[in-house]
């Protein structure tokens, strides 16, 4: 029956319209999250609230878009007329009340519709660019995952600083040297929180400062003793 085909064609159009709007929603939300995530990797300000706002806006937009989706049978009939150049026969079929005329039109149109799929009659609602953006989004998110965060770069820098401190102070006690090496390893592996990092670095600098003072005092004392020994030798 022609009426059944028109109803199915109408539903097919509605489904494709909804699919297009879903892709737009998916891309809007996905690329917004990607941008906020990348910004958050390199800058200090918090983008969480902005991201949540975009998500809520996108969701509301999608719900409103679904509610507004309408596709009357007249448009489905016009698609058939346009594709087969029927001069509004399918459209007039919807408004005819005469059964003989309706049967005549059905007899003309139904045979040519038997081997015709809905996707040939309906327009392509999803553009190539929209498909490209949809396919690229997961790849870009995966790529962004491997970009190091600002904090990781900072921790690696501090790890190198601790290692340098250990190398430049070869006379420090073995236990302290071991603790600093463990700290450098933890920083490099990102095992510490930002607060723990600051505390550990401050503590390491304080200890190194005390060790340097002790070594300087010892060196000064040794130098003083050597001078006294030299004086005693001169007297003899």
C-alpha cells in the first residue's frame, strides 16, 4: 500500500534527522570537553564549571531539537514525486477521497516503489564534514590523553633539580642521599601530590642547607687547625 510506504518513508526521514542532531550534539559536547581538557593541562584556572555549563546547554538543545522534529506525510509524498517526476501524483493521493482515483494512483506508483529503498528518496542529512568531525573526535581525545600535563612537566623538572642537588653535594650523609634519590624517583613517577611535592622539596632544601653549613663549619675548623699546626712548626 502506498500509504504504508509514505508512513515508513516519513519515519525514515525523522530517524535520520534525529541521527544528524545527535551527531551535532556529540561533536559539540566532545570538542568542548577536549578544548577544556587541553586548557586545563596547560593553565591553572578551573574549567570544570564551564564544561558542565556547555554539557547542560548541549543536552537542553538536543531535547528541544527532538521535540521540534516534525516531518509531515506531505514532504514524504513530495520526495516520491520529485524522485520519479510524477507531477504531484503522490501528494494529491493524500488529499483524494475518491477511492477509484486513489486506486489508480496506487497502481501507477506502487510498482516503481517495490525496488526503491528509502535512502534513495530521502536526502542525505549527514554531511561529509560532520562525519569527518565525528570520526576524528575519538582519535583526538586519545592523542590528548598522551600529552603531559603542566603538573607532570613540573614534577620532572623538580626531579632533575633534586638529582642535581645530590650530584653537587657528594659529601652528604648516605641516609640523606638515599632519601633524596627516592624523592627524585617519586617525583619522576608522579607518585606524590602537589602538596607533598612542595613539602618534600622544602624539607630537602632545609636538610641540604644544614648539611652545607655543617660541612662549611667543619672545613673552616680544619683550616684553622692546619694554620695552628703551621704556626707551631714555625716556632720550632
